[in-house]
């Protein structure tokens, strides 16, 4: 399972970052999902798909801004992970 963090807080011990999917008609993501940081760059460069903590699979196309909505399923899984989730 992949690790990720919220766009509104910094968690230095966790190697994760949220990424967007579920876009609206104006190409703005409806919510952001938690995804492993190392996979974000790879996806952005090569177009490969990432897997969010909730199981959603998508290519990275957007970066979150502070206050962006976060997938509640990803957030619940992330909050249950132990600190420092590096593997």
C-alpha cells in the first residue's frame, strides 16, 4: 500500500504527498488522494499511473494547493499509519 500526506500540513517523517484526480468540468480536481512521493515524479514525467491509499489508480496531472479537498478514504488510511512510514 502507498503512503501519502495532506496538502494542509507538513509531515517530515512520512515520505508522501497528495495528488489530484476526479476532475470537474473545468479540469480542477474534485479531491486529492494520498500517493507515495517517489511515484508522483515518475508519473508526472512518464505518464505512468499511481495507486492512492484508497485504491484509486490514475496518472498525476495536478498538484494540491493548501486547503484542497482530500479523499476521506485516503485520509482515514493515512491517519492509521505509523509515523515515519518510509520503506
